[in-house]
C-alpha cells in the first residue's frame, strides 16, 4: 500500500498506508517525514506496539532517551510513560468551571532550556473516556496572520524564559478562568527543584523553519517572562497581545484520541496543550522525543555556557 498524507483542518496531515509489520523503506521514511514537515503534525492510526512506535519515531530524527528519567520505561529508556490514574501524583486545576488533572497550557517543549528537541511522538494506549484531547496550533499560520507592522516590530526581538511549572502563575495566553484547586506535594517539590535547576534562557521571538524557510512566531506562552531589553510594561503588553493572537482556538486542531493513535509534532513550528481529564479518569500514553539541531537559544547570563549546565527535562 502506498503512503498517503491527507490534509486535515486547520492544518496537519493524517498519514495512511503505513505498514508497521516491517521496516520502512528509505522512500517511505522520506514520505512520512515530508508529511510531518509540511503539516507541523502528522497523525497515524493503529500503531500496534512500542517497537513500531520507536521505528516510526526514527523517521523524524534520532530519538533521545527521555530526559525525565523517572518516567522512562525500565525496558526501553527511549519511551516515556505518561499515565493518569489513581497512582499518579497530580495537580487539580479548574478551567472554565471544569476540574482537570494533567492540564497543561499552550507551550513548545523545553522553552526553558537553550537547546530544544525537534519533536515528539505521542502514542495513546488507553484513551480517556471523558476529555483528554491534545491541542495544536501552527506558529507559521500565527505569524502569517500578524499585521505587517507587527511583523516588523517583533523582528529581532528575543524572549526571556524561566521554568514555571505552576500553570496558574503563567501570565500570557492562559485562560482567565484557570485556578489551582489542589497542589500535590510531590509536584510542588518538583516545581521548586526545576525552578532552581534551570536558569533563565533567551530565544528569538521569530525563527525560520529550516526545511521550508517559513517564518514562525516562536513564542511559548508557558514559561515566558519578558522581552529582553524592553521596559516591563511595554514587554507585558506585547507578550499579552502576541500570546492571545497565537492561542486563538479558532486556528487550533484538537485531537480526540483513539487507541493506538500516534501524533507526531514538530517542536519548531507547533505549540501544543493538554486539556487534561476529570479527576479519577484513566488515560495511558507513551511518548518518544526526537533530537534536533536547534542552536538559537542561550542562557540569559552571558557567563553561562551550554556545557556548564547538563540538566535536561521534558515538559
């Protein structure tokens, strides 16, 4: 069967004709990766196993042993278990009057680090019976929608990021209705630890997608703190405006999961969010992370070199 990539709305590709029972040919790998680059996200159905998940991930780049080691599978360090069940330490948030665990606001992975991964592939083992969708927005589409005057204003600007795992404390592009109901003690300790371990970093506000040359509004609402070198009031106003523009749900794709779905996203060109599930609802997923060659970030402190700080984390 020939691999086909069908466009979905408002962006992305659903890829069919994938035979998970044998190794991919070079032509198949190229077609799969092209669908991902062109679409920003690529959706695959009926991925039957961890081995198939990892083989698919290799079409997009070299998988990274998960940086969040406590979530790694013992039998395979390249696969991270993302479970929501009665044993999972969780924070409970309320969003638009609904209580959720596993809720995450809009972000690109590792915005709080100078070097970021190229992408990730999430495979659903047990879909939530209620909610549990994952949302995606294309940063190229968001850039294209900006007025020309705004494009000119933000060209060359840089954003300061610092780890902020407390969702309710993120100030840009997060729901006004969001509130913390209950903070798990283990989660609170992790947030405090990572805030200490990861010093502030700087990333460009606009970047170029390497394969296509397309311009991207490279803003992660989660972890964003300020525009480098800009007065606080002006910085806050600009980040509020850009974040609200970026996270406009009219331009988002929300994936409703089926068992053995895999969604692969390009971390350069797409931001994502997790709608979470009501407390007590079970959801089980596995994730691989794809290394890249992003070299556009740096530490805010010019005395810090990339080699000075080896800690890594997947958010």
